[in-house]
């Protein structure tokens, strides 16, 4: 129940475009709505609409214009500001639609119907969040800072994106199993929580007003990640052969580095704060995020130890966990490495200050690139290590280690697949291009 | 004995508070019930995020109050706040944390348009009934009825 919210629908052709998009990218959307009351009894029905919080402050809370009236239109900002904000909105929209495409690939492998419907609710709410960002793009004229690109073209571009062509790396990785659906929700949606929270202060009022309804829904997404992980930890402790801590650890190793990179380079973020768009710089926010993950992992490990040693009191469980973390040893057959560990901030990075450093999960340094890649192969799941993403990462890393490229050059050299033309998979005239570091494009597939 | 003199912060519940709530309940009742509390926390997290509150001291949950704002039940069309479960770590009792949790959850209910807050209590549970009376709960024309089956 939220009574201070105004629901807004996009103009019909754009609303229809989103409806069309979900028919291709979220096939069980109608199934979710059909059984909504069974899995979410008495909850408000899902609404595919933009939700604008009412009664929020009119005053800019941070940055160079602190104390001034919040901006209501792009032209009330400087071209630099509105251009920067436009990029944030487009990136946010990309993540929302991107995560649905990722979830869709493996949601049917959920072990229980309840798990599947939790994930589908997450997907539906991400759809609404994407819709919210389209509303921000379409409700005002951004053409003065978009290089003449119209709102319609921006929407077409966003709805054309697929896994591999999204703005942020985390949304370009395929899920390999339902474990990814869950661990992604626990780790990557947590970045979303931070971004939305930081943007609550946004100097552009329609953006700020979009955040509280999205944040309320994000709370469920985090729980839809953490609670299954807790239950899996309990099953693993009791000897379930199909559910292991190792599979969760491998998924953490895949997603935590990408989550840290979603905050942007650790040396940046000043512009966002100066412009009044966010209230934290990148390093501060990503450090808080990393610490929150530490708490999440400790909670799950506590659940595991308690299930493994049912007679232990809460205090004894905490003592055992403290001791295992300190000694990295064993306790009555339970090894520290049997528990989940938070990957070091430098582990498996390809963006930011730690890009292409070779540092293990527990902070151990590597000097030989082939040893490092073998270590990664042993600590990521099989489906992922055979992927195009890992192949490109290894190529870029080898070029950095050999001195052929600097880390900065290697970061820029990671190519992206981009789908050009055709908002919808129904379209016949689709061209796939590979973007080079310098913005050049090579056609790699036409259908 | 923990240091209970430090500042206690009241804030909305999140999914990482589960262990703390399970631990408080275990201290009070002696029962370790993570499955039950995972269901309850998931329910309130999706149902009315921001309503349920926890008290935190030194990064540890030392109290909680779970509830949500509802309308359209039992013929009550206007939104009402409902409080279902609460607990204070026995080591932290006597610091008015229950009242502070109650004030925070009520502020949320008011912001959602509620003009009253409701709960059910076992009249045989004197400490809980006494606490609810102390924070202002009184008799209601609505009564909980029960028939054995």
C-alpha cells in the first residue's frame, strides 16, 4: 500500500511497444498475473505504469546548486548536466530491461514454483522500472543534449538491446543456471538499491520522484535473492547433494566483481555529486556495498553452521564463525573454505582502479597469467568459463600482462555486440555489429 | 553481558536483519525458527516495505516490530496500520525501545494515510498486554472471536 504515488501510463504506442517487448522477452508475464493472488495474496495487483512519489522536496539537497529549486525540465539544467543525466537514465533503463532478458533464460529451472514466481515478480517489477525510465525519456524533450536523437529513437534503441549489448557489463552476462537468478538478485539488485537510494536526492525532480516507488519494490528483489540462499545453505549443511555452498560461491565470484564495477571507477563520481544527481561518490558507495555483502555472507554462513551443528547456541555459532574467519582452519570437520567467502575487492576486475590485477578471492596475489586463469577456471562455474566473456577477458588480460596494452587500453578494447535496427525480434532486418575501442563498427551478422 | 548503554538506532527492516530477529525470538522463547521468520520477513518486505522497523545497536538487531498498512479487510475500507509481531532483546529491555519502534512504525502508517493502528493480543500474556496498554492501545468495538473446530 502506498498512497502518496501517482500512476502514469506512457502514450499508447510506447505502452504497446513495452507490452510487445515483454511478449518476446518475458513469456510467462501473463502466467504471473494469472497466479498473482496465489503467490502474493492480498498484495496490490501489478501495474505496468510509471509511479511518481508525491510530496517530495522541491529543493536541491547536494552539489553546486544546493538550496536552489529542483529542476523540472532538461532545459532548466546546463547542457552538461542534462547530457550527463540523460546518460544515467538510459543506462538505468538498459539495466532494467537487461535483467529481465537474463532472468528469462533460466527462470524455468527454478527448483520450486514459489521460487519461480518470486523471480517472475522481480522480472515484472524490473519491467515497470524500465517503463519508469522510458517515461522520463518521453515526458520531456531531451533533443538538445541527445545529439538530435528523438525520444522515440531512444526508446527504440533501449528496447533493441539484448544480453551482450547493454550499457553495463553485469547485464551482458548470460545466466548459466537458476543459481544465477538468485545470486544476481542478492548481489546485483543490491547495487540497484544503492543507486536508487543515491538518486533520491536527484536535482532533476522527476528522477528523484521516481526513486521511492522503485526502492520499495527493490526490497523484495533483495529478499528474493537472500532468502533462497539462506535456504540453500541450510540444505547444503544437511548434506543435500544437489545444493552446495560451492555453487553459490562460484556465482558470487561471477557477480560480485561486476557489481563493484557498476558503481563506476573508484576515482570518480564527483560530477554526479557536484551536479546534485547522487549523494555519494563511487568509492564511498562501492565500499559500503562491499561491506553490506560481507554482512549478507556472514548471515548465510551463520545459517549454515547452525544447520550443521543444531545443538549450538547463537553465541556459540558466532564464536565458531569468528574463529574460522580468523584461523582459516577447521572446526569439527567444517573447513573455513566450506563456507561462503566475500571476494576481495580486487578479485577478477576488468574496470576501475583494480582492472586486470590478478588477485584471488581471499586477496592472494598471482604473478603468472596462466596460473591465474587456471585459478579462475577452478573458481567459476563450467558454463561461464566456456563463455565468450571469459575468452575476451583472457585475451585482454594477456595483452596487459605482456605489456602490449595498458589496463586503460584493455578496458576500452573490450568489444560489445550491438544490435542495430528493429525494435523487436519480429523484425527481419537486423544487423549485429561489433563496436571497436574507437567507436568504429564491424558487421558480424545479418539476418 | 553486552554493553547496552550504546546508542540504539531505529530503522526500517531489511532482509539482512533475519538472523537478528531469529536470535531475539530464540532468546525469548527458546525456539530456533529461521524458516518461520524467513516467511514473515519476506511477507512484510514485499507487502509494505518500509513499515516494519528494527532497533540496532553496534550493528546488531536488538529489537523488531513487524506490521503493515492494509485496507479492505473485515469491512474496514479505510487504511489501518496492523502490528503483528515484535520483540526486544532481553538485554536491551527498559530502554523504551518498544515505544520507539512503535513511534517509527506509526509514522510510516500515518504517511500511508492510516488514522488508526490495530493489533491482537492474548489477554493472558500480561507483559505484552501491559506493553500495548502503555503505548496507548485501548479497547476496540472490533473484537477477536474464536470457535473451536
